[in-house]
């Protein structure tokens, strides 16, 4: 790490801690072992109604050790990096392994699967420490909220604005020869304004919405004024919301929510769900699971990507791949453990997916949100979901929702207090269109998504 940081430990110190832990594990009799050491540092500031509210600083560190006795596994951790503490932690992991049942799938990844030294050292430009102090962060939060409040006189309140600057680094290794680690950063600005008006009956009508910008490099963040104004416009657009009659209509998911549907697909095709037989997409490899015009790519090596990594949490090399092609599942998301449980090979997904990009072969460059509303024609445009009504075993889907009623391809009025329902198995195959209005939400990049038909329970 050549850039100035607030870290208390260097990469070399972390490497030595890992080497010490592995050497101790060998000495006490472990057949295999792995260790990971990490440190995180951050600043979070919040402001509300023009005044500073909270300033929080975080600093944490951890050493985790995993010990194998054949196919018995034990794990222990500590935040004390002293030699004595490392020895106690390794011994604790060893003792746990001694009394753990044999698991045929337990073990480190195969040597052929781990990232090479050259790949592990590859720089994906993930580390951009933000040299900002509490005073400057508070000023940004106040600017963001002030812009929201100044957008319209109907913005009468706020849940506050926040600025967060976070950076961390880690190093890991195992007795199969893997060594690797890197630093990363994540920064954000957010605000949640409240709009209000008086109804014809003199009753208050209040609506809240929010917006944010999150990037690895603070220079890539949206301007605080732009975030504030957009959040305010979203809240204002929801005033005078009403219920609608129960119906069965097409539903358009805003891009931020479409990422959640993609997340449901990832969970259903992840090893843990599959080997436990708790997935509605069990046995979907080589079969159609999405609409035939859809492709899903995974690109783990994107520069500055929020889901970028050259190796997974086990040290297994990550690779670009087609997860879905023409709607047909080409690969699952497997760790070494889940792969062994399924009689398959790891795909490098201990810890989750990496930079997923969903695209449709039907999408045109001009398919922005307005074009997607025209494709919806008559139905519900959803911008907020509530509740956790997703059954990953059966695929049944039922969520509280808010958004807008659309007629003739135009928004007619805002909608609240409705429930949308369907089954993910059918919903994923009934994706009629994906917009060009792509948005990156975490590690998922996707445009707004139109589902051909869903049940909407209203008044």
C-alpha cells in the first residue's frame, strides 16, 4: 500500500501474523490450516435539520484461524494480535476440531483451484482512502440535506443526511500455499427527506424517500446537492398516494429493486441452498430459468468494481463467466464445501457473487425509464418494497409495495398500501423487458425490469 492510510498495521505485519498462526497450527498437529487477519477504519457523520447529529469513528481488527484434523474442522478468532493470543486462538480452533464430527466435504480448496501468486497480487484499483475529517464530512451532509430542503416548500422535515468514509485491508493464507490480501475502500453520501401536504379534509399527508451515492473513490461520488434534490423529488412525487383495486397486471420494477430479484436468483443457485435442497431452482443447471432473451455475466476483475476480487474468501481464483445464456443456467455459485456436497467443482464463490451484469437481447439504447413505462402501458411501477415475503424453497413471492399507477404509458398517480405477489420461478421466466437505465446496486448492475403479469392486492 503506497497511499497514505489510517491503518495501524502494515501488509508485512499481517503477513507475519498469518505465517505465525499457520506455523503454530502445524506444530500442534493440524493436518491443514488457514488464517485471515483484517483491519477496518472509518468515519461516519450524520446531520439533521441543519445541525450536526452524530460523529462516529470505527476501528476494528480480527484474526480468524481455521484448523483441520483430517475432515474435522475447528475455527476460532481474536482481536488480540499478541503472540500469546495467536497461540491461544490456534489451540482453541484445534480443540474445537478434535470434538467435531467428521465431515467428508470439509477441507481447504484443492491446490489447483487457488489463485496463483501473480493473480493474487493483481491490483483492481479498489483502494482510495478519503482524507476527510469530521468537520468536512459534516459540511457535505449539511449541503446534501439543505439542497433537499430547498427543493420545494413541501419538503418540511428530514430523517437526516449522512457521510461515511470506510477503508479496510486484510491478508490471508493457508497450508496449501496460498497467500494474498489487499486494501479496499467504500464511501457514501445519503439523505432521507420528508414531503408533506394537507389533504382536502385537512389531514396531513407525509411521504418519505431517500437517495444516496456509494463509490470506492470519493471523487466518483455524486454531488451532495444532486443527491439532495433527487431524494426530495422522489419524496414529492409520492404525495397524494392512493390505494388501487385488486388486479392482475404487468409490474415494472425500478432498477434498484430489480437488483433484488437478481439477488433472489443468485441465492437460489448458490451452493448452500442447493445442497440443502431449499431452493426453488434446484436442478436448474443446463435448464431455462430466466426469459430466453436474458443473459447474465459475471466480471470479477472490473477496475473499482464494488464486487471485484481476484480470489474468493478461500483463496480460490475468480474468473469471468456466463452465468446465464439465453435464459439457460450455465453455472451455479459454489464454494469448495458446497461444491463437494454437490459432487461438483468450486466456482470461486465462497463469500458471494462478483459484479453481475444482467442484459436483455431486446434492449435498445433508448430504452430509458420513459420507454419502459410505455412498454408497461397499463400497470404498476414499483419504487419501494416492504417486508421479507420471499420463500426460497417454493419461490412464492409476496411483498408490500409502493409506486405509481400507469395508464397509456404515463404515470397517473402514486400508489401505496398494496401487495404484489407471484412465484419467482414464473416471474423470472416472465421478464418481458430490461431497461437501458442501468444502475449498480452493490455488486449487481441491472436496468428496470418489466414482469408480464403479477397479482396486485389493493383496496
